[in-house]
C-alpha cells in the first residue's frame, strides 16, 4: 500500500488544483474566462485519469484480506475510481467537462432572462451523455442507480422510493396541521425588511466566531449560489450571498455551509494524501449541514444565544423579541423556490427533481417537456402555480453541472440529520452553554473522522445503528411543528 499511496500524491495534487480552480470559477473568475477554465479543468481531469489508471496494476495485486479498515477503505475507493475511469472513455469525460463549464454560464444567462429555450439544447446534450455514462458504468434495475451510486455509494432507487413513500405523506399531514393551526406563520414582516450588507457581513462573522470555526483553516466569500469546497484538510472554504432583504437567508446559508465545512475540517488528518480524506458521501455530507442549519440553527436554544448578536448589529431587530425571531426563522410556507423552502416543505422539492431525473435518464421524460412537467408536479406537491422558467425549471445550477443523481442526496441528508439529532446526548445544554466544540468532538468521533473509510450504509450502521430510516426525521418534524413548546 505504501507504493500506491506514494503514487496517489500526484492525483491528490491535481485534485487540489482542480478544487481551487472550481472555487475561483464560482467566485472571482471573469465571465470571459469560463471557456478557457473549462479547457484547463478538462486537461486536469485527463491527468487525474492517467494517474488513477497507472495505479490499477498495483491495486489488483493487493490482497484485501490482509488489510486493516483504513487500507481496505483506500482499496475500495481506488477500485471505484479505476472502474469509473476505465468504463468512461476520455473523450466522453472531457466533452462533459467542457460542455458543463459552458452550460453553467449559459444557465446563468437563461435564468436571468427566464428563458428555458436558451439552456434546453445544452441540457439535452448533457442528459444524453449522462445516459451513456450510466450504460458504461452498468447497473442493476433502474439505469438511474448507476448515477445515484456516484454520489451515494450503494444507494438505489428502492432506498429513495422507500424514503419518499413514508416522508411525503407524513409531511403533507404535518403541513396541513401547521397551516390550519397558525402558530408558525406563513409570512413574517422581517422577510420584507431590507438590510445593510456590511452590517450583515458583521453578523455572519460573529456567527462564525460563535460556532468556533477555525479561521486559520477556513474562509468565507460571496457567490451567487452558496457552496463549500475542500482544498485540503487545512483549507476549507464556504460562500454565502447577500440579497439585501430577508436576512435569515444569508444567516442560514452560513450555518448550512459551516456544517459542511465542519465535517471536512474534522476528518482525521492522517487520511490526508489518501482517497479517504473527504466526506463519506453526498448524503452523509448533507446530513451534517442540515443538522447544523435546522436542528441547531433554527432551534429555540440557538435563537436565545444568537439574539444578542442580531440586536447589536441590526437596529430593526430590536423591535422584536426572541419568540418573534424564532417564528421568523421557522416560517412555514409552500414556496416555488427550493433554496427558500422551509424544512417541512423542502423534501417535496427534492421528490419533484428526483422523479424528473429518473424520467430523463430512463427516457420516459423529454427535456423539451420539462417546464410543463415541472408546473404539473409543483401543483401536485405544494399546490403552487409557477410564474416563469426562472422560478421553475431554471432555478437550480445542478443540471448545468451534469449532477444527475445528486438531488436525492439532499433528502437522504435530511433523513440522516434526523437520526443524528435523535442520537446526540445533551444537545440542549451544549447549545445553551455555547459549547459547540462538544458537539463537533462527539460527531467527529462517531462520524467525521472516518472520512470515506466505510461505505455510507456501513458507516451509519456503525455510528447510529441505522441507515436511511425516515422515521427519526418524521418524529423530529412532528415534535417541533405539532408541539409548539419544544
């Protein structure tokens, strides 16, 4: 294994460079730079392919039964990479990278003009390539399984269907009760209050300090779509956005992305320079951002300790008490925009996208029909009319990046966040005493430190004695939204 890991460092260096270029692409890259950035990323991907395939003969010689868990994990992840690069021809992967780099820029223009026809030809080409990739990788059952496995190792449409079959009916029942009872408001005056961006930047910096994020290894910038990216164990970056109105949006972007960053920062440093030095899967990663954002950030306890920061920096907040801020943070209102959805209605948005993605990949849905299908499903799930393409089919960047199979991991993240919440002792005390390091340390010991050592389902079994069981999330939602004092 020593020779394998020595050679892997070249791949690590390329991945390091690619991550930095991707971060720049979404933050500071001038518009005309996208074309050549796509070329640079395509070339780096080709070099990464060469490095992994060079390892193939060495990997084949290793006897798995002689390995400990760490090295067995390294071997498993390398075999997955080798399978991908062996199955997918260079010309396909390079074409997809070039296409998606340009498509991302076109998507932004199409969204600004609310014109799906501008983006449709690019999406159609991306879908066709994704179908080819699914066939090349191979699958059992639905072809979508091949793409889902890229983001959530071992997950299948059966897993996702099982989650939604329980979660959607329960969420509808809870939502109907919440909307009829009226304790949680459908809207709040603070949603329409404009804020000073410099003041909000100070609030967000104070939140970063409150959470105890290590600033020597972490930074926060601005981008149109908030994200987290890992450059190395000592360089993890997040972004937020400032829209100038409804200040909770930027706050929860910061807490959400800080959850992602916390996971990356707490992975065992000894896993650096190995393929295990990242989150176990997209779903596990999302579970931690959702846990920090919703279970902690939107809780009564967190509102109590955040309230002084808000009143110190935002004059208009002083007109409200803690209870009003809690209600503002937990407005429940069916929304057409996924990123604006509350935690109770969010999973409807993912169910919509998941079913569309499955249809696109198995051929039962055509790209040209997406706007009308989107409108029909939004009416079915949340009873909403879609006004235009920008608030409908063009609202997400994911398809422009070719990220088919990614959306369902958001709901898996919510499901695992529910499990995380139910399994952590003394959460109330840790929040009220501002001991977020206690929460991080416990999660690091049970979850974070392992990186990709274990497949997602194995990791969840080891950590929580559960896998993708939605019952914990449903119980959390019932307890919060049907029992107002909690």
